[in-house]
């Protein structure tokens, strides 16, 4: 393609963009998309950035590019993002994601451009100022031989070639869509970029690109040059000593740096805000109120702990909540507003936990955890989590303390007993867990901090209605685990449910930090495997529901017969057949699902296996394998690596597509 033809193609693509960009996108909509899809956007930036930057700088630059992609003004689809008219249904629903993805791709391509002697460098070509980590080098966890080979092949590609490969395999865009997107991003020859991406190979590319090898949000840390850092530290200490002396002279005696600890200066003086900051006006529930109440939830939790009468601590906690300063480490689950309370909140707990003074509040919509060191008030932590609509099961416990590998819970007053069970051992026994008089449990191992899946300890809570199973996914509200059909979930107490969860638990790390409220695992089908003596496989649909409603995650799982691992040995995990986000499948609104896998029998014969939930009348495959079957189970011979399109028909004649 000549230069003039390339320019003409690019201008034509950009004109189509301008013609299609009619729906305005608010900054708030783009921000919501950035927060919701942040790990995926950082992964895209990391894959497209030039490997010559090194893994540490690529990680920090990828995070910086995504965080700089938020626009400064109200814009429209195609404006600044230079994205083509969206063809995928999910992009049409969320133009904010398409916009911020275009900004990320443009910056990642600019970062790979060579510096010119007589031109100012673009911002993406310079090392990022933020984020910055001192004394550590960060890089993703190493994968296997396949991931290493793919990384080497992608390193040989140009920036447009890597972008084409990522859009095709990770974002699953068609070639025509990829050409339009690359042209709109300023790539001179999109066809050449696609041809270059072909040389990297597409077999298994999507699964490999989603592996931990290319996940810049799941990192390992190693120290930098320790000798050089020590020399620099000595020089910095001399300068810091002078600053400390001057600061001590300016500090106020008697109350340290101020009566509100790590809070920022007051922002308002009005009766409503002052009432919310007054410890004397905190709502305190009587210890036996839950026994007389018509409902059992957070609103009837009594104030417990050894520091519930520490007015100075409560004042600092309320002040930091209202106006967190720069020394406050704040976090909030997705969809949770981190703003100040609208009035005096309810006090749930105040006491010392694992070397920290901890206060738990509830304002009707959120649970808030404040923590400060026992030996000072110069720093603090503040965590927010949504709890609106919490019922008895969802109000059973809150995380009150967390160390690197352990977690402590504050249990509801109606809880009669707690125990710990390794979810990976379905035949294992539950271990008793002690609680103090305030309802705080002894420390138990948390799977939220584990880098592997050798064990998965869950909390079993016994109350008057039964036994709840709760797990920690890194937030202050634990996640309830259930089993059963949509609309009729039950707690994980039976042997069959425990065996299914033993092979499903290792999928839970993909649901961390999403604001998940509950996870239900549903065995929607069983299928006799082809071949003599191969046994019977199970099909499961695992659905994670969030507190905010949107953001659900659905995983379809194929569990072939598991060999006997022996007592005390975990069962092998099932195979992930498909996954989807914001899908109604396996939920109360759409209690149906369809999924398929490519499976090899002991005689090395490959098959396409598929199963649908009750209500599916027939199945059919097209593409690399042609076949159909009456009913909701399908078995068709296939070749290794076959690409298959799976569809089904419901009993009422409507079409159902495979989960994706």
C-alpha cells in the first residue's frame, strides 16, 4: 500500500468515526468504565507497550497510561478516543469503555515511538511520575513455556502489530474492525499490522493473554540495588533530620499534630456536619435489641469492644471519615461512595485488634472501617463497603482485622458458633474457631492474600436458621457461598455441594475486589462421556452477584470425573469452559445457560461436548465442526484445535447462544 493510499484509508476511517460519534459520553460514564474494567485496560496497555522498557517500567507505565486516560471535559464517542463505530454488543452498551480503551491504545503506541531531536517528546514517551514505588521492582508472575514463547513472539512485533494482536485475541475483534480501529489511531498501514500479528499465531492466544504472565495487577516484588540505595539513604537522613527538628518546633504541644489525627483541615461548619462528627451523638443499639426486632441485620448490631467509650478515638475516626487527609489509605468497593456520613452513624465496634485501634460504623447504606496504629495517630486506614439491602445472611459478619495472611471477623450477636473449613477438602472436618466476649474471632488464614490455591479456608457461621459459609475476597464484607438453581440457593452444607465447591473454589480469585455479595454454584447438567469407562461429567455455572447490581461475573465449568486423590488431598479443579461479565445467565432473570468444551478421551480422540440447562430443546455446532442433537446434551467428534460456534434452541422456539 502506498503512502497516499494509507493516508486516504486513515482519513476515511476517521470520517466514519466522526459520522458515528453522536452519543455524548459524560466524564462520569468514562470514569465508571475505567474503574470497572481497570485490570483489563492495564493488561491491554502492558501488552502493547514496547518490551524494551523492561518489565518493571512497563508495569508502572501501563498503570500510568490508564490513570491518565480520564478526559478533562464532557466528550462524545469518537472524540479524542479516535475509535470506530462500535460493532460488538458490549461496546454498544458501554461507549465509555470503548472511549477509554482508545485513549489507552493511543498512548501505548505513542510510548513506542522513537524520540526526535528537534521535537518535544510526547508525555507517554517519558517515564511516569506516578505511580512510583521506592526500593522495589515490580513485575508480573512468571508463566509457563507457552506464555514465555508468546512473550518472545510479541517482543518481535512492532507497536501496531502488538496492538492488532491484542485487539484480535484479547478483545476478540474481527479483522475488519481491527483495521478500522488501527487506522483511526493513526497507524500508517493497518493491513501490515494485521499481517504482522498473524506471525505471532492465534492458537490459544486469548487464553494465554489472560494468564498471570501478562497481568500487571498481580505482581511480584524484588529489591533494587541495595548498596546504592543505602548510600542515598544516608544523605537523605541528614536532610530529613533538619526538617524533623523544624517541624517539632512548629508542632502544637499537648495534642501532637492536631486533635483529629490524620484528618485534613475542617471543610465546613454547619449543624448537620457537626452532628455527624460528634461522638456523643453516635447511634448505639442496646445489646438485646436484636432479640425483639422484627428483622435481623446490621441495624440491630450492638456497640461492642473495649474502646466504645474512648471519645478521642471516636472523634478521630469520624473526622477522618468526613475529610480523609493525605496520610489516610482509603479504599472502597466498586459502586461505593466514599463520602462523609449524612448524619450520626451507628457504632458497631471499637477496640484493639492485632496492634491497631479499629472502629466499625454503619450508616444504613455502608459499612465503614477505621484503623490507626496503637502507637500513634499520624496515619490511618479507611475502608468502605456497600451493605444496602443486607438481609440476615448478609449481616452475619464483618472483617474487623486483617494482617498479611490472617483475617479476623466481628460476628453478629445472633451467631451461636463459628468454625473453619478447608473448602478444597470436601471430606475434611471443620475446626472450631474461638471468639472473645465482643464477638471477634481468633485469626484464621485468609485466601485473599494467597498467590496459589493449595488451600481455601472458609468461615462457617451457625445461627438459628442454619450454617452459613463465608469467604474473604479482600473486602470488609465477606462473601456468602451457596449452591443450587437460580432463585433457590442453599448453603453449602451437604456432601455433594462441598465436593462441587472443592473443584470450584480455585476460580474465586478472579472475583476479588469486585464488590461481590454472594457466589452461587449450580450443577445445571450431567453428561456421559464418550468412550469406554470414561465416566460421567458435571457442568456447573458459578455466578457472582455484587452489592451494586451490575458487575456480575458468570463462569461455566466442566468437571470430568476426578481420580481419587486420597484422604487429605485436594481434588483437581474443573476446566473453565466460558466466562462473561454483566450477563444475566444463571441468574433469577435468566435461569438458563449453554456452554461447550473441546475434550480428549483416553484414546486421544477429540470431541466437542456441550450442555444446556433445563429448558434447552436442541443444540447445534457450526464452523470447524458440524453437528446437532435433540435435547440439551451434545457429543460430536472433532479435531484438535477446532473452532466451533455453538447455539441452541429453547422449548419455546427462542435461540440461546453459548456463554461468552
